[in-house]
């Protein structure tokens, strides 16, 4: 399983690269929609990055309840552990 800090750093890189969000704005408690302005279309780009990192297809059911950066971290950790 990937460490939380490792996953968070990777997410910060992706958020900056994909959405021009400053890395310091990407905190575990940040809400993807209200704090970071990540919408459902943006989430697709994020899912592609997650697949590249883990080598696995993201189950839409796993991503359905994702609201915060912490939620994304947990999904990635679970996928990397499986």
C-alpha cells in the first residue's frame, strides 16, 4: 500500500499539472468541488492518472462517494494494496 504522504504528494502534482491548482491548496480536508473547483469532467482526468499510477481500472462505485482529497487518497491506497 502506498503511504498517505506519497499519495498526497502525487495528487498535488496532478492537481497543479491538470487544473493549475497550487499544491499548497491541496490538503486532505479540501473538498474537491467547493474548495478546489474540480468538477465531474475534471474527475475523469484524475481517474486516468490514478489508473496510470496503480495500473488498475478505477471502479466507478469506489469513486462515487469521493468528496475530499482524503477520499481520493483512500481510494488510491486501497487500489494499490489490492
